C-alpha cells in the first residue's frame, strides 16, 4: 500500500521504532506515503493480512534487501505474527541503508484486535503456533520416553536449550525449518521479480 504524503507533513519517528496498531490505522487513513510489508510465509499471508500490504517473506527479503531498499524510499511498516520476524527484517533492511522503518507492535493479531482492516482467505496455523505445537510435542515425548529409556530425556533438554537460545538471540531455527514445509509453502508463490517490480511501480506512483 503506497499513498502520497502532503508536502510539509510532520516527520515520523526515527527509523527502527515500533508502531502501535492504532497509529498504523491513522497512517493508512491519512494522505501519507506508506508501504506495508508482511514478512510471513505465503500461506500465513493468504490466511489473513493487513489490507493493502505486500507479501515479501523473510527469506526472500533477506536475499533481496538491497533491491527492496532501492524501490521503497519512504515510510515502511513491517508486519509478522508477533514482531520477531519483522524485527529481523528491520535489521536486514537497515543494514543496507533503508530508513524510516517501523515494526508493527504486537503483530497482525494486535492489529486485528484494534479493529484494523484485514483480508481473509483460507485458514491456516501461524508459524509461531506451529513452533509451539512442535516444541511442546517433542518435550512431552522426551519426558514420557524417559520413563522407558532414560537418555530420551535429553530430547526435552535440547528443545528447552533451543528455546532459550531463541529468546536470547531473538531468532528461531525451528520456525525457519517449518517455513520450508509444503504446508507453509503451498498456495500462491511469491515471485521475487514481480514483488520488486510492484514495489517500484507503486513507489513511483506515490511520488506523483
């Protein structure tokens, strides 16, 4: 979603800030140049997304961060389910010199709760929910398995250690693995060339 900002408008917060859902709604309703990029998987995006947003999955954005920065030279809001992937995307874009970047505080669920306009499709589980299911299942299996074979309890310990590292580094290896599964890759594929072309075209439209 890209719109024109009136000349002499008030400057937004410094790059790297978060934006709360109600402020984002205000930006969307106002005549401001704004691009909303959703960095979740295509399946998650197809389930529900902010009206007018573009789907640039995090792995794709990581590969083409410089090209995205070249095509979007104005206020950009990054969206995911909880804010973790959007924050990762923010770091990657900032590293190639892109400014005026904002992460949607609380992710898409918070935007929905605040009454933001969304587009719905086929229902699927969000990646973060899949991570909780897999991690919980493996920990439970490890604890129960240890009743028969004590070494199996190490599985639960490994998952716990992984979750701790995930929290400390604000990354999630399990989420990256799950995102590669057919369940999360099915539906409309994301063509890098088409996404970049669309961002460039709408960016030019916003400058007129």
